[in-house]
C-alpha cells in the first residue's frame, strides 16, 4: 500500500473502528496507540489450529471464495461479499484489506461532507425527509468545524456506522434520528467539548453498546433519550438561531 493508503488506513482504524470496538465493550477510546494494535490482531486460517472459535470464519471464508469462483457467476454476474462485522475476529491476509476497503466505503458514505443521497444510494434505500435534513444540516451548519463539534460528529458517525454494520438499511432513517439526538445532545449541553468529554459521554450514555446488544432495530426504541430545556443549553448562549436546536425543536426534544 502507498503512503496515502497507509494514512487512510490509520485514520480508519484510529477514528472509527477502534472507537466502535472499545465503546461497544464499555471501554474508553480516547487514544489509539501502539499498545492497542493487538485489538485488531487477526488469525491466519492456514496456520491456526482446528479450534471451534474459528470454524464459522473458516466456513464463511471458503464458501464465499467457492461461490464467487463458480462458472455460474460468469453467467448471472452475481458476487458475494464476505460478511464482515465489527464485532468479529479479523482474518489476516487479503480478507484484512477487503475489510478495510469495506469500512472505508461505509465511512465515506457517512462521514464525508456530501449529500445524504450517497448514503441512501449505498443501501438502495430512500431516506425520510427528516433523516435527509439531519444529514444535510450536519454537513453545512456554521460551527461544524470547531474541535468540539468534530468530536460530536465522530460520535454520531461511529454509532451510525455500527448500526448499519449490524442492521443494514432496516429502519435506517429512525436510526439516523436516534444517533443525532444522542450525539448532539452532548454538543448543546456543553460549552466546551473535549476528547475526554466525548469519551465520558459515550460511556455514560452508551448507545453503541445498546446497538451491540440489540437483536433487532426495534430493541433500540427502549434506549431513553430525554428532552432538553433551554436552561441546559450551554453551547449557544447568544440567543442567535442555532440549526441544531431547531432540529431538536422539530423533533420535540427541545422544550
């Protein structure tokens, strides 16, 4: 891999995959250092023993290859993608780089400042007007480049990435709403958002862990998101119009 690709890979793991894995287990994710690399230590299916814990990986690995290599694929044009999941053990070798490419595409569809249509197109799923407005607002509101706002955006991105990783496009618009209220409540309530603020907030109100424990999208309805009052607003003390607050009002979370 070239220098640019290596930098992109490092960014992917440090800012998204590492944080999701740590927060899903209820652990701090402030800094990704050399000592944390073992979190992504995978297995070599050709060398690891015939242990039960790798049996499902071995089955999926060989089945996907066999399916894609059959002559029928030259006729129907179908191709099966390996079923990656952020909670699973990583397979070393080409599967590792396939995994990185898979999640780079997912991150690009969510975290890059583009129109909401890219996310919708990724899953061939039309988003609701409200979900589109949320994604569009996050990409254009005036204070989005502040350090604290970037931390909060990272929370939103990580939660949505993990949701899509688990449930795909099922109830995606509602998931966008849930992730937005959860993450940006931290932004509106805090005058200053630092790295520690983000980390502590996630661990105290851990939507990402709730996603990990959910069996179906409906299970997340039980994750409580309290309303906010203007007295709690420490971020916008000037009284000027705030795009985030306006969205909270529209969604009946700001009174």
